[in-house]
């Protein structure tokens, strides 16, 4: 919940110009709902793709304050973040509800970015794999294998979001490898190997290369660093360099 329309457009303009030559990777920016249309116009003609920060699973109805998949498509959105830790922890969203959102997105031509991750307490109790495994099983329940190629998973160590803490590349890789193995159980190995898994725990320019060099970390779900154009663009440029 940062940046009004003018600030979002200014940020997107700077990003679009600096990343004009980026070709080897996909870059999606996810401004607040009110700025989606303006940011789309500002980035038209660039390689930046547009994502939303959330979505309600129903097409329409008495759900005051919510946004549907058809509304997002009207704003030229291609991706949508679902199950973000802040929505789980602050707004009480449960895996079963997130599953409805994931299925609705996939069935309506949107690419979901499904967030999973453990709290600091859960990590201290050695429950990381149990928690993430359960989240994946419940959030991906009844998702056909044919849709797996349009799914992105983001690992959010909740203890590293907004705290300045970051999992070491080795710790992050261990969890990403577990997630890929779990996805192979849910879908199959071929699908899991091709599915993108992003790291979403305080990635910034100074640690991006070490994290993105890990074999199972395919990209980043960037938080605070996305509000600073130079910082975000530096991460993107690092990701492209490593992909070439």
C-alpha cells in the first residue's frame, strides 16, 4: 500500500526507460489497484508486464471493496499476487480461500503468483517444511497439471519481510528445493522443473546475485526495493546477467 497514481506512474516511467533493453527475463510490476490503468498506459510499448496485488475469486456480486478477475483483465493485468503473507496474517486469509483464488485466476486467463512461507516462530520450531508443504497442498488442491505451466510460486520467509533480515542463499535454496520437490508430488517432475519459484524475503541489489545464483531460485518477488527505481532496476539487471 504505497504510492498514489502520480508516484506510481513516475516510478514506472523510470523503470521502463532503464529496462528498455531487458530481453532475457520477464519483469512484472504490481502497483495498487487505483494505479493499474495509469501505469499500463505509462508502460505501453515497454517490456514491463502488469500485475495486481490481490483478487477476489468470484466474477461479480455483493463483495463490496473487492476486485474480480474480469476487472483486472479490463486493466490489462496479466499476473496477480495471491496468498501474500500480509493478507494471510493481517486479513486472515486461509489456504482454502486462496485455493479458490488460484483456481479462479487460472480459469480466467490470469497468471497467479502464489505466496507461501513460514513465520519466525514456525522456523524456530523446525516446522518450515511442514507449514510450506501444507500450504502448497491446500492452495493447489484440484489444480490440473495442464495449468501448472501458468503458475508461479513465491517463497516468502515471513521473518525476513520488512525486518531487514534475509535468509542466506543456502537456506533459501534449501527451501526452494523442497518446494520444487513438493510441486513434483502435486503435479509431476517435468512440471515442477519448469515452474518458476521466486524468492520473496528482502531481496535487494546487494544480495540479488548470491540468491539468484542458486539452482532453484528462478527470480524474486521484490518488496521494499521495488519502491526505489535504481534498486529495483539493479536487481533486474543482475537477473538478466545471470540468465544469459
